[in-house]
C-alpha cells in the first residue's frame, strides 16, 4: 500500500507513510482524513515518512496542489523524513504551496 496514515497526539498530528509511487487514488484517501482533522482541531501537524518512496504520479501531484492551495493555512508544521537527496529537494518545492513550516529530516537522523 503506497499510503498509510495514523493519528497521534489526540488527532493533532497526522503521521503519513509513503512507499512506492503515489497515485491520485492514494491521495484521495488522504484528503478526507486531513479535512476531518481540520474540522475537529482547526490546524494540525504532519509527519510524512518516505520509506522506499518512488515519487508522485501527475494526477496525485495535481490533487495535492489543489488541496494545499485550499488548505494553505490549515497545516502548522510538516516534518518530511526521507532517504534520498531528491526527497529533500521535493520538500523544498512544496514550501511555496503551504503556509506550514516544512522541514526535511534524513531517515538516518531519526
């Protein structure tokens, strides 16, 4: 399964695990969970763990861009944990589309 999610800190943190290649259908699993957290708590934080993550298909990237624009101020912080240099670059690319404080962490530093 390319995406799995777990709520922590009483729902104020969403831990998202990504592996393989993320599709539009995978992203559509994320959106309702995140939107429920926004309804319940206002803002929330995310930890995105990329383990054997191989990227995002165009349809998923488009859905993510639309979601980020709509919810620009709803995510406070994002910790992106990866294992490849391109994943660090990807974390830098998402910053303009989110009001969140986005930081990258190498998996070996956890």
